[in-house]
């Protein structure tokens, strides 16, 4: 392929026709230089004035607003009117009843089928839509759940998950369609999605419980709030990243807007949609433990009870079925999506296609259910259960005894935690706390404006200012230090592993179950072994955050690098580019939207676990959120939750260039 025929992106990436521009030159281009000069002038004028009026590093007390009173009155009003006001009786009440009926119907169906019918039916469905290998995985997963003595909790969780994932995917697709097809709606929905996903579960559990009470509706709503945004973001990403040439060809054939959506945009975005379903399932399952705190029965409740008694073995016995459910649902939906539009000859035998296959599945499932009912055992027989709690607890004790301290040369995990705290977390926290508040706002605004527009900078500055106005500046800086430290570690590891995985399908196949386990294992399960190995403090909270956020960063990075235009890659290869040159000058620039999305998801997931780290000595905003939920203090918990949202919004704006900036029309 000649240079002239190579795509412009490939030629620019290799520097064939354009001079190389260094990072400093790019930053100090005429527009960036003008912004820097304006910022310097504004700082020179405003900083002395502000310093004279409000000297000192912390946010001044006379610029804070006490919102505990109004929030307390709101809480009292909800409690007093929950059973009589029309909003609760005629609207929220119907929603609550619909959720309860849906979840109960699914659960009763599972119980009626019995363990034999459920195992046979779901295994056959997996075979029909995903193939023999996935069917074997489903069979093993349900058998293991029974052997661990978790059959009934697994069915309770499965019933809640079926409804929660269906609602989350529906809400996410609708929001993603709106954001993907309209630039204006994309800008409007972006902060909504940020708030839905960044607001820690502990912060909105209390208002959700105030409205719906303890039970399944509150748990499902909390799960949907947390699990729907990834589906919406990835749907929007897929629609907005559709091949312009294909869309233009479809339009030239006279297709309407609806036809373009159904025949071009959605099929082209199939991989992003499947990844969105995957992330929704993973994040919904990760909420089952937190949802158990507000009345959701099932595996999450077993995990929470085990952790309350510091029983890692019992917690793991309940956590393993959660992971297995996630793997089965993920593999089945992904394989089913891959088969859409495939050659029928490659999708299995003839008798596994069409309505006869579904009829056969129904008959076989009914037969197995009847066998189980006649045997007198609708649930897994207790005599077949295996106790793994004791050996797991013994192994944990062995790890603590041998790895905590005294390891030659490298030191123990306690030493690592102490070094990370003293050399990274403490200096970062002290530096952010000692930095005057107005310089913090200036720095945030400068970073956001340099990569975006003045609206981006204004949003970031207002988010940080809101933290000060709420009176939680110091704990917010403490939390920010933990998030930044964990985020840097997560991105370095995630991008590195993602690059390696994108270049090796074998490595991806090896890592896939590991990533599934890491991401679907409930956050609470990480806390006890992490605390046992690293002691109580901020280091274990950061370690748990890295482990939980890493899989999403790796997967999105891998997906983005693999979706790079093959023509650009072929052009670069024909020009003699090495593998490193193609990665650095072609793949990474063209995969920029996916990499930015990986950063966004890393921020969200790190924030979520750092907040839970308040239970193990993380302190700061996480401790306030947990305390507010435990004591029913809406003011304390919600204020800390809003501050966390503001931190997430700020981090998003200083790491995510706006659409105008990326298209060259930024201010």
C-alpha cells in the first residue's frame, strides 16, 4: 500500500507527511498559550485579593452553609407522609408493588422448578443460545452453588438479578440512545450519569430506605442507579463512534433516521452494547451485598452476616456463587450476541434452532422438575453440602502468620502498607490540605480549561466550591488523596495489562475468568483479607479499590485497542512501522475515546471502594457516609455523599476532554 493511499490517521500517526510536534509545543499552541496567559493574569489579580480577605489554607467558615437543618426536616416529612401523601400512595407505591410482584414471581417460578428443573433448564438455555462450553459452565456453577449449601440464597439473588439487570439494561439503553443521537442530550445527560454512578451507595441507601422502607424495592432501585450508567455510556459511545462511511452509504440509499438506527448504528455498536451488558451485570452483582443492608435477602445477606462475625470462610462460600452467577450471565449474553447475524450453519445442529428447540427445552425442564418434585426435594439436599469455611479460615490465618511481617528482603505486607501510607498517602494528603483553597480552585480550573472549554472549567470549579460550601473541605482533600493514589496505580496497571491483552487473545482468555472474579467478588469480601494482610488504615482501602477497579480498565482498554480501524493498522504496517510505533502512533491515538472512558470508569470504581474503605480505617468522607447510614443521620451521610459526587465530577472534567475540544471547535 502506498503512502498516498494510506488513511490520513495512519500518515499523521507515523509522521510521514507532517512534522512531529512535541508535547510542550502542542500545549503551548496559540490557543493553549492564550489560555495560560489569561490564567496567569487572573491569578495575579485575584489571588492577592482573596488572600487578603480569607487568609489560610482551609475553606473559610463564613463561606459555608449548614444544610443539616433542612435535610433533617425533609427526613421528618418523608417519614410523616410516607403512608398518606399522594406521591407515595399513587405513584411510588405502585412502583414498589410492581417490583415486589416481579421479583416474587421469578423466585416462585425458580422454587416451583426445583433444583433439578432450574439446573436442567438454565443449562439447556445456555446450550441453545451460547453453545456447549457455556452450558457446561452453567451446569458446574449451579452444582457448586448447591454443594456450598447456598441453593436457596442463590435463587433469591437470581430472582432479584433477573429483574434488576433487565430494568438496568432498559434504562441504560434508553439513556444511551438519547445521548448517542443528540449532542445536546449527551451534554445534559453526562452529569446525570456521573451523579448516578459516582454517588456512593451508602449515601443514597438512606433516602431510598426513607421512601420505600426496608425491602426489595429499595434494593432494586439502588442497584439500578448503580448499574445502569455503564450501559448508557457504552451505548452512547458505540452510537457516536459508528463508521461515518457506512452511515453515509445508508443515507445515500434513502434510509430514514429509524432505519439508519436499526440497520447501521445499532449493529455497528454491537460490541459496545455487549460490553455494556457485561458491565451492567458485573456492577449489579457487586451491589448485592450492599443491598442486603436494606433488606435484600440472598447471597449478599449471607456475605454481610459472615463479615459481621469476621468469618472469611463463610463469606467466601456465599461470594463464590455470586461470581459464578456473573460468569454464567456474562458468558451467555456475550455468546448470544456474537451469534446474532452469524451463519446458521455455524451456530450448532439443526435441532438446536427455531421453536422446536425451545419446545424441547421446556419439555425437558418440566420433566426434570417433575423428577425433583417426586423425589421430595425442591431444594438442594443438605446432605450433599460441603463446608469450606474451616479450611479457608485456616489458610487466611496461615497467610497472616507468614506474610504480615518478617518476610526476608522484601518485608511483609504490613511494611508495604506502612511505606505506601508514609511515602504516598500522607504527603499527598498533607499537600492537598496545606494548599490554599483558592489555589486548589485555580489549579482545577486551569487543568479543566486547558483540555476542554470554559464551561468544563466552570463545572469543575463549582464542584470543588460546593465541597467547601458544604463544610467538608478537609475530609474531602483526605479522600481525594486516597482516590488519586489508587487511581494512578489502577491506570498504570490497567493500561499496561490492557495493551498486552489486546495483542494476545491467549492472554485475554487466561485473564478473563480472573477479571470476572476480581470484579464480581463483592467489595466487602476484599476488606477482611486486605485488612488482615495490611492492617487497618487507608492503605487497605486503596488496595481494595485497585483490585476492584482494575478489571474494568483492562477490559475497556483492550476493547478500544482492538476496535482500531484495520485499514490504519495495515497502512502503518506497510510503511514499515514497528509494533511499538503502531501502538504509540496509531492504536493509542485512535483508541483515545475508549481510553478516556477507561479513566472515567476507573475514577468511579475507585471512588466507590474508597468510600467503603471508611469501614476499615479509610476515614474522611467514607467514614461520614457510613456513619450517616448507620445512625440514620441524613444530613451527615448525604452531605458527604454529595461531596463525593463533586469530587467525581471534578475528576471527570479534568480527565475527559469535551466533545468540542476533541473536534477542534473548543473555546
